[in-house]
């Protein structure tokens, strides 16, 4: 795969019932189209930076999220966790460093 953004865009457009995904890039495209996601593994995705607002956007866009893996992302901050707590009431498992 040469362009993960294209993959995420295609998933977003055609797989609206997607429930679980392990993905490294294209997060904004994905969460905008696949709002039913319940599990998301973004562990070891070094390109995701809290300062971009990606984790807050994720929290606001995926209210059914039950499991989120942010393993080894050292940029996750308090405001990201506050957004998850406020918007993801179904969250049962959160993996952060």
C-alpha cells in the first residue's frame, strides 16, 4: 500500500458498518465516515500527534467506541482524555502509555 489516505477514504465511503480496524494513517477520513467503529488500534502510530487535534476529533466522532489502543503514543494529553471521557460513554478499554 503506497497511500494509506486512499485506503482510509475508500473504507470510509464503502464500509460504513466497519466495527474494528488496525490502522496507521488516514484517521480523520476514517472516523468521519465510519462512525460505528467500536474498536480502533492506533498503537505505535508515530505520525499521530495530539497537537493536530486528531484524538479529540476521534473522541467526538466515534461515540460507540468501546476499545481504543494508543499504545506508545507519547503525545496523548489530558484534554484528549477529557474528550474521550465526555464523548465515548461506551469506552471499556483504553491503552495509553
